[in-house]
């Protein structure tokens, strides 16, 4: 059985954590599509043409903690605005989405562009301030030196670039269930997500 769960939303809204928990709950495979753009962004920072990097992307390019750095995140959102980069990554994501046994994909355009026919769609969001605070704590815990102001500015810059781009801009699909996690714990957000997906599974 193929069953696709599309989970979109802005940076640091809790998408990644919710997606992993949802995938574990249903026994589905999980693809963090942000990693594809981060890998291309990292290659661009290393001097590789982003379109060539996207076309030649390999599984091992998706490994490494370096992909989680703020510089790579900014580079990712820059290469993600290039149509030819996005086009090069479509087939891989669609094939993953339809694998037997079910799949959870999280990103920005899964419910709108990559899998418009997904059986369940969620849009996980939170205020920019709450997202920046979560990202700040995450970075400091990993040993990065930064400030709350710098992280908030970074989050807002990436939001603007992701929402205003012409190609596959970040927005909820018309049929997505919106979950605002600003006032929720991780457990509450995961429970909301599972409830919304259960409702679609039961249809
Ligand atoms: O989700 P994550 O923060 O890792 O994504 C990094 C960047 O990759 C995002 O800011 C966005 O520009 C881009 N992205 C995208 N489409 C996706 C996933 C990520 O454009 N499906």
C-alpha cells in the first residue's frame, strides 16, 4: 500500500520532530526533503554550480552534521529558489513518496507541488519568535556561538525568501490541516498530527 503524508511548514516549526514521530507511529519511511536542498547549498558554498550539484546528488551527500549549520541553511534557501535545482529533485521525492509501505515527506512544497495527491497533508507552523527561540536553544546546545537576535533575523530572512520566491513558494495546500505549535509541547503537536492523519486513514 502506498500512503503519502505531506508535512510542510517554515523553518524550526517542529516539522522534523513531528515527521519523525509520525513516521515511527505508522511504521512509514521518512524523507527530510530540506536535506536535499541543504546538500546542494553546501556544494554551492564549496564552489560547485548548484544546478550541476542537484543533478548529480548522491545518497552520501545527505550525511554529515555540517548540513545543519546556519550558513548551509541560508545557502539551501538560496539554491531552493532556482527552478532547475527544484526540477532536478522532483523525481527522487515523488518516487520516495509512492514507495510501498507508506511515506512521510517533510519540506515546504510537498503538499502543493511534489505530492498534490498526498492522502494526508499537514502544515506545521509557529510564530517567528517561538521558532527562533527553539532554533537558538538547539544551536547553543550543539555548541554554536550565536545570539537570539541573530537567529530571529536568520529565521525571518529565510521565511521571506521561502514565501516570496516564484518557484514552489512556502504556503499551506488548500486541503492541509494547519497545526500551530506556538503554544504546544512536542507531545501535543505529535498527538494533533496523528489525530489528523487517523481521520484521513479512516475515510
Ligand atoms: O527544512 P530545512 O530548514 O532543512 O530546509 C532548508 C531550506 O531548503 C529551506 O529554507 C527551503 O528554502 C528549502 N526547502 C525547499 N523545499 C523543501 C524543503 C526545503 O525549498 N521541500
